[in-house]
C-alpha cells in the first residue's frame, strides 16, 4: 500500500526519500552511566574526545564497541548505596560500642546469620530481600559462605528460565542425582553440583572441551549474550567441531552448547557473585 502511495503521490515520495536519508543518522550524543575508558597513553592520541556540555566530563566520541576495536578497555564502575549504609553503621558502632570495629572482620561462619537467612528474614538484606530471592534462599538453606555465593548468580533470567535453579535446589538436597555429561565437566562444575552457574565455567568448558583459547571463549560468551542467530550458528559449529576433534560425541557437544547458550547471556562471573554474597552476609 505504501509503495502504491509513493508511486501515485509526489509528496509521499519526497517524504519517504527524506526519511531514507535520515535513517541511521546520529541524532544525539549520550554518555554511559558508569563506563570509564582506560588506555596506556593519552586518549586524545587514540580517539576523538569532547566535553559533555551537561556534566563537563571528557567523553569519547566513539561508542564502546569502536573504543574496544581500538584496543582500549572500558570498565563499568558502579556505586552501591549499601556500601554507604555499611560504612555509616561501622562509624556508629565504633563511636558507641567497639572502637576498632570493621565489617570485614566479621567471621563468615556465624550460625545465627545463616539461620536468619534460612528462615527468610531477609528484609533490608542486600540482594535477597525480594520475594523471589527470599524464596530461593529458603529453598537452598545456605549454611556456609560457600553455599551463599551461587545464590546471586542463580537468580537470573537465564538460569530461572531454563529450569537450572530447580535442578540445583534438588541436587543440593539430594533429591536429584548429580550427573555429568562428560567426566571433564565434573572437574569444571563440581562446586556448582554439575550446573553451569558462572561465566567463568563457560570459558573453561569452551577451552577444555573445544580447544578455544580463553580470548576466543570470551568472544563465545559475548556472542551468546547478544543472541545473534548467525553468530550463534558459527560458534555452535566451531564448538561442536572442536569437541569432535577431541573425541567428544557430537550429540553431547550439541547438548553442552545448548546449556551454555541458555545461561551465558545472563551469567555472573564468580568474583562478582562472591563480592555480592559478602555484602549480603554483612547486611
């Protein structure tokens, strides 16, 4: 219908032509909320810069993908209000109760802390106060810091949508047998009961089973996160081919790739989950 209007009405034709010229043209500049670009020499020698008129900050004129292609690194530095709460609490305790108190000195094996979490008394506790997260904590019944770490990583769209979370809960309580598609996976996923929980595990699996370098494995993780069909198909073929060359059954390789793909787009690095678990414990 639009094509017919373009052919019959000169004004519509001019409008469509103008729209085509405008399509894809940059219409505004925005700044990443927490991204900081770091290089090993002055950025002005590598990338065009400008000063943001609203904040006065110096900003790259290239977006994060172009910046990365130039060999620069973008770090996201995020602030947590909870850290301020902990700091204020430390200061008040030092002023009234214990002069040298530090939250980092709190032992990580306090039974009463885990009892509080396991009974779902999580209001005001970092990361676990939502109804869904509280329910997961109660189901998992963490009794050590090691058991607390995976919870943050599990409560994500990928694991929740794939059924991994229910499987993890059942395995932890001995309701489901812990099984591994391959012996190599036991070494890489034993700490998470055979379930792929961390981004680190995706990299290690690609490296060990399919011959990816760790750099290539990180590109695989990114491709899984973007979920572009053509890129995913290339990576699937690469993974299955590499696994086959190492004597792994093709059907098992396909299944492992599927499990990785379901998770990788939303996964946490283990270090991230550990840092969050520490704040959860302290609050």
